[in-house]
């Protein structure tokens, strides 16, 4: 008798298809829920306001109509493409906006706070379901990303030219205790040994996160690091120091990757409240340039900005011959 070998089993495919189908089914249900809620907010904003315990005004009606249009558009997109997780994450962003609006409503005297609290609890529950559904769909379908790549990871690449030599810039950056001087989100960096350090940073909503990091490459023109396994904020990155063209100092190139607390939700909420990582790194590099070139961070309180921010360096080169004997600029 001749034995025949059966083809190897592929359990991953057998498991993945039902899991993906279930994820898409949940997404489609949330899409229809979004459509129904959107239609209610558009056609009966007064009733929705009363259910939420909020007095109907022109501004509340406008807000509900805007939310209704958003819910309707997001719901239609989810129903049409239940396999695409980005629309579920769009719902999560909308949930964050709804919670912020409910928080604002709680400060008004005319608000029925018991009703508002009940509605807020319902929105928070739906947010949790949206998050779980988004994560399941991203994991089962990979969200169009490469294998092993978490779809809610954040990648940032930024650069700036600093009018100092690469050696000076590297030396300052390599002394990690200096980093909180220009990285606004950092509270402290404690060097543990030649390769490891402990970091503490501000997180959205006033909280803090801490982790240990290790240097994986340290050269005169490159510092690369990664967080140790089990860190609260998995991250890695590098900073390069290259001579700038024309002898203009050093080109500093920062590459950063991290998975924010709360995954995609944390990244979306941070972006909604003006704490998007790319914006942070841009501002940090401007402060770094100021610290290296003039020894301190110069703040601007221009009214067009929300709060204090690092002043941008002038695009016009400084020309001492234009300064008059009285300290003013000659016309």
C-alpha cells in the first residue's frame, strides 16, 4: 500500500475568514446605527436635544445638524466598505467630538445634568464598541498595512538646519538630560547608564507616561534608540547630524515611530486637541534651534496662535551693517 500525504493544513486561513467576516458584520451594524442616528439628528434636532437634557437653541441645533451630517456620511461609508477600518476610526474621532460637546453642555445652567450624564455614558459605551470593532477589523484585515505593522502606529520625519557644527549638535543632543529644555512634552530624562535611560512625558488630558529606552546605535552623525520591551509607549527612532550645504551648520533629521497610549484612539484624540506628533516635533526642533544658536527658547504670544509657542526664526539673514548707532534698523 502506498501512503499518500495530505496537503498541509492552513489553520490561519480557516480562522481568519470567519473572524474577518464577523468583524465586517459588526462594522456594518455600526454603520447602520450611524445612519439612523444621523437621520434622527438631521430631521429632529429638537427631540435629540431634549433627550440629552440640553435646551434647544440656535447653536445647539446647528451642532446637532453638523453631527447628523457627519454620522450619516460616516455610516454610508462604513456600510459600503465594511472591510476598511479607517471609517470606523472616523467614527471614533466623531465620538470624541460628541463627548467634548456634551462636556461643554454640562457647564450650562439650563442643562438637565442627569439626562446629559446618561447620554454621555451611552456615547462612551458606543465609543468603546467602535474602538474594539476598529481594532478587530484592523487586525483581521491588516487595514492595508504590511504584515506585523500596527495600523495605529505613528511615523514622523522632520528636519531643521542649525547654525552650529555637527559635533556641537551631537554632543548637546547626546546628553539626554538636555532634551526637556526644548521638547515641550518631556518632563524628564534620567540617564541610567551608557545605553539606557528613563523617560517621563506628558500625555493627552494631563496624564503622564513613563518608559525605559536603550541606545541601539551611537555614532558622531547618528543616534538611534528604541524603548525596551514592555514599555507603556512602544517607540523607536533616530536623529542624524549632517553638514548643511554651503557651510550653514548642521542638518538635523529626526525620524520617530511610536504607538500612542490608546492606540489609534489616542492619536486621533491628541490630534483633535492640537497635540499631533508632527506638530510637536516641528515645534521641538524650532526650540532646539533657538537653544543651540542663542542659548534659550524665545516665545511669541501673537494673538493668531493659541497660547505661547516657539517663535519662528526670521527668513531674512541678519545684517549687522543695517543696525544704526541707536540700535534701530536703518531704512
